[in-house]
C-alpha cells in the first residue's frame, strides 16, 4: 500500500519550513544558553569565591594592620602620657635632720614650664608622695627641659623615699589616672649626735614682723650650723631707713638666741663700689626668745635705747 503523501499547499511551504527550522534551532539555542548560563554561574561562583577569599585576606590584612597601628598608637600614646622623668635629684645630697630638703625633677612639659604644677606633697611614714599635674599631650622638643623644684621639708634622721606621680588633664578638663614618673631615696643623718651645748630644735628661718608696726621687721637666716644671721630694718629719727644686723651670737637654750648688733653703712648703690666706705659699728645687743614655731619676743639695747618687740612669722 502506497504511503499517502500529505498535501502541501505551495503557499504554505515557507512557513512550514520556517517552523521546522525554528523548532530545530530552539533546543539548540536553549542548549547554548544553558551552557553559557552554567559557565557564567561557575565563573560568577569562582569570582564570588575569589572575592570571599580576597575579602578574607583583605580583612585579615586590615585587621593585622589595624592591630599593628593600634599597638603603635598605644605605644606612642603611652610614651606621650608617661611624661618621662629625665632626672631626679635631692638637695642637699647628704642632708642632716636640720636641713630643708628639696627635690628636683626634669620633665617633658610641652615647652611651657608653667604647664606642669605641683598639686600636693604628702607623707606616710618614711614614704613621701609628690603629685603633679600637666596637660595630656606634650611634645619632646629635644631641648633640656626645665627643672621643677619641690620643697619636701625637714626630716629626722633615717632613710626616706619619695615617689613622683603625674595626673594628666585632658583638653576637656578631665583628670586621668595618676601615672608614676619615678622615685628617689635619701638618707638623713643625725646632726645632733656631735653637738655640744644648747642647740635649736626648730628652723626659725623666715621673715618676721609685728603686724601693728608695718615697715619694721627681721629677716632671719638660720644656718645648719645653728648660727643665726638676722637683718633688722627700721627707720632713724630723720625717717631714713636703717639696717642693723645681729651676728654671730649663740644659743643660750634651745629657744633663746643672743648676740651683738651692728650698724653698717657703705657706698651708694648708684656709684662705683668703694670698700673704704664700708663702716661696721657695734651699737648694742639683742636677744630672740622663741615661744613657739611662729612667735617670738626680741629684746634689744641699741645706741643707748632699750626696747622689746613682739614678732611673728610673716604670712605671705
């Protein structure tokens, strides 16, 4: 039986051929598209994987760099914040129990000496603490820093230590935790052990006056050897300022000191000094009777006149 050929309208041949060709091309197109999509997705996955890996490496490097920078920044900040002490000295180097002791410390102070200040000096037992304050950020200008001198006081014989602490003040005025700058130690020897006769137990070095008699007063300097040099400034009958001095003198007891008084005249300040014009004349005697650390009575006989003055330490 012969196969029946379908009837094909010549007018419809082209569309049929196009449909057949289109039907053949569509799967091929989808195949190539799917392949390209697969390759694209694989490439994208590789890229994403590389990106994740690179991102991890970048983040790791960034973290390491950040940590390193942070350590460097912290180290630099600590170096700035510590305010390293260049030198700590105690004066005198071998103090006795009668001498005033001064500590000297050199610091980085932003180039402005007044920006580092002593805020407090305290003592517990044989340990002395010196508190200072300064602004937080300072720069070392590689020049000799100014010295800060702190009067520690007088101490009995023994071994003492002094600690220096600095409180940094931020730009907003906040006080940070104190940082220790350094420490020093000094030994005070017993100056009384070799002394004979009366000697004072108090240092009376100061300016003394009577508040009711302003214009008259004494400048008393008591040396570690116990000797006193006292300058007495008053006025004569013509209202001219006159200077007397009490020297050398001696201690009659631990609170009474007596000695000769001299009147001194010399060359005019505005002229060339001429030692031949210096005239030192003994004019009498004087006696200091110290009732306590800050009050005393001065009895005198000067140029035939006797008198008594109640004096006290000048309060600055």
